[in-house]
């Protein structure tokens, strides 16, 4: 007979929120939620709760937001919850061994990639940027390494030709919540789950994104620049200088090779937003945002005098 598990949840952004909602809808008990501390946001610098913190508070689940879990005090507080298992998703803090070992069944992590590919902080964006045909979710038993723990279950999906970071995020968030519930039900029924070690020799890393990752190099071909744009919106956003002016590029699409003009890279070719890229390829800019202005289609940018042919 399945037992009711005492679950701790550790997560911060919207990706983690989907898993918390899915677990909260089961018959198991969410004993506590750990999330990143509230941070100032917006012009008024008003303190804002993370999506996970906000949901937990509204549903009367106790919330903890230590700045670190490395102190004996924080570790003792975590151990005192007497958890069967902790579920972790995009939490944002390193879990020391004392925390990993505190729950009866340890800590399991929801990771948005097909491990060991794209260990690290930005697997969703990197899968799109590098042109992967597939992405997915891996539920793993956590150890002290960076996404190196044994795989419990892994599920793949095909990436759409025009996949964006936002669309893939939403697909994988829903998958992660469903898969986490399935693993929890296995634990409740059997008192254990099967897992297998990752192939470390196949590992790749999705490093934390920096603002400079969003700078366009027009010497790259149109396909790779388009993937960069789809991967890095909304953050850090993709920026370019055209005709001496700075823009964010919101939406683009590689043009047919028949449109190539073999002009200097970075040159705006016509009023339709075609711009010369490397390898004699052309990218069509469909939606851009001039500095200090709202996003607009390319025709509006021309009509408004923000870009000249």
C-alpha cells in the first residue's frame, strides 16, 4: 500500500512553480518550501516574492529562504522537517551533503535537458541556440556534483523548427511536474526507485548566461543568428547595432537563399528587413526594439526614421 510522503520542495522561478502545483495536487504532504529570498524589482524597487514563494504563501505552505544552506543552523532547520524526500527544481543554491542526505530518500532534481547533455544553468536556451533536434526532462537523484547524479527517468521531445526559449520552457515545465509526480508515486508505492549512472564522457555544459551572450555578430550565418535570437529572448535579449544605432531584435527568420545579395555583413538590404549575414546568407528582421522605445515591426521602424536602407 502506498504511503503518504512528507515532501520538501525547493525551487524559485516559473519553471519550478509548475512542479510545485503538480505535487501540491497529490495526496502527499508538502511540508515546506525553500525558495530564493525576495528581491527588489521594478522602478519602485519593491520587494517581490519568487513565483514559488508566492504560491506557497497563498496556499499556507511554510516558506524558508535562507541565503545559504552551508551553515549548521540552516542544515539543522532543514533536517528538522523530517522529510521523506525533497524535490528540487531551479532552486538557485548549492545543496551541501548534509542537506542532500537529510530526507529519507534524499533529494531528486527536475532538470530541463536530456542529461548528461546540457548540465548547468541554461539548458533550455542552449538546446535552441546549438540547434538540437531534441530536448527533454531528466529526473535525477542528486549528488554533490553539478547535475551529475544518477538518472531516475528521462523523457525526450522534438523541438519545433521555430522553437523559442519561452515555448520550450513551458513545454518542459509541464513535463517536469508530471514526471516528478510519477517518481514520487513510485517512491510511495515501492519505497525506492531505480536509477542509472550518467555517461560523464558525453557531458556538455550550459553555462550561466551573460548579457554579452546577446550581442549579434553579423559574420555568423543567418541560421545561427536566428537560433541565438529565439534562444535568448526575453533574457538577456539579443542586441545589435544597425546604421550606428542600438536595437534589440525580438523576432527574425532566415530568408530564402535566393534573397542573398553578397553585400557587406550587417547591411540592411531593403525595407522588408533583410540584412546581410555571413556565408552569404540573409536574415529577415521582423520585430525590433529601438533603444528607449517599444517593440515594433520593421516597417514601423523605417517609417519612424529609426532605420534607413
